C-alpha cells in the first residue's frame, strides 16, 4: 500500500479478474485503501458464458451496478434464468455494511476486448 501513499493517489479502481466472488475478495483491498484515505471504485467481469440484464437493458461493455433489477441467464431456447448471481448482493452489502466503495462496475467481454477498451477510454 505504500505505492499509493507515496504517489498521493486520491482515487483508484480495484478490479477483480472474475465475477462477483472475485470482487468480494477485493473488498479487503478496498478496506485497506479506505484506511489510508484513498477513494475506491470496484469492478469485476461478468460471466462470459451467460448474459446479463440491467434494468431491462442487455449488458454493455461497461455496466454500472445499481439497486435496479438485474438478471443473469443462459441464452437458449428455454432462456434459462440463473438465481446464483452475487453482484447485486455486493451492491446491497456495500450499502448495509458501509463499505464506502464508490461505484461498482461490471465489465462484459461479450463484445470483445477492443470494444471494452474503447468503452473504458471514452
């Protein structure tokens, strides 16, 4: 953490390389950063084998997690919905436990890495 204090960063983005549970493990890092008064946003990647809907909109390369309705499903003839979707729980826990994480982002690789890069840059 000395890297952050020596460089005088005021805000960082911590990225869990997987989905919700990887983001949950990153909360330990966000807590330490908060202790040294660095603002933190947290991001993770959506499961690439499923599709996600945020407030009735299909996922985009960069999605902002809010309290609005979310859904995770496997695209098929039956359109199988998946109930084990941790990311909305993380949003709720951030509020209930006062984790002080700024924005929660969910990145999608459904559109390829180049479009994700452009979306992050833009």
